[in-house]
């Protein structure tokens, strides 16, 4: 995120940026959220911080109007949780129109989601697809091409490239490595979890 983008957010009191950064006013010694309704300071009198802790460490005091000191005031977390919920519901279509209902640009959505979970929405969706593919290859007798279609790939070559890039093995090689070790089943759960920070 550029300083110009942050400055534009401050000028517009853009609540979509709350939680992504804070700005401090050198002449008053106060730091605020981007959505703060206080009088707009001059550009040369402000500086930006990623967290409230950084602003405090630099000697700035929290704003009493926007309550930039409240650690649990994180409206962006709700947005990140909503994006994750939609991806979990349609893991094979990370760029689907479902996410458009959030009302944010793709770039803004990525910033918010990555700040909360440490990865972009696409990376998260890819991790779900990879987990599903691994489980199907190791634990069922479905053909590789059926696994590809079931995990959202339009053709086998795209699935092979994706899987090898992620694991270093082709789907067939991965399946052979589990041929004698993994139990075979005919059903597979439609819900997959990845190792990310728990959402409270």
C-alpha cells in the first residue's frame, strides 16, 4: 500500500482501511484510524504506522474520537471472516461472483484477508483445493481426471501443473506413494481445513 493510497483513505475517512494502518498528526501528537472524523490535517504533518503499537512506541497518543486505542475495534476482521466463509462454501471458485457481494475491490479484499490470515484469498482457496486433491488421490479410487474436475480444474493439464508445483510430484506419483499405506474409501467429505489461524 502506497502513502498516496493511505493519504487518499484519510481524506475520504474511508472505513474500509480501518485496521490496515493508522496515521499520526505531528502537530498534535495524536494518532487516528483512517475513518476518523476529526479535522483533516495538512499532508506534511502526518505520518503512517501499520499498527497502533507502532504509533504509541513513536510517542503518539490515541485519538479519543475514533478510539484508536481499542484493540478489539477491528471491523476489517469481519470482512476477512466473510471472505473466508464464502471461499469455504465455494472453494473451487476463488474468483467467483460470490466475493463481489463483499463490496470491495479485489486489491482491497486481498489486503484485508492477508492481514488477517497471512495469505491472499486465492492462496487460501488453492490450499483447500490441494488438500481436497491429496485426500482424493490417496484415499479413493477416483481417476485423476475426475479428481481434477472435482477440485475445480477445467482440464487435466492445468491440474497436473498446479499439483506438481505445489508438491513436487505429479498426481499419479503422489497416489502411488500412498498406494499401499492409505486406506481406500468411496466417499470424501466436501469440507476441507487448512492450517491457518483460528477465527474466533
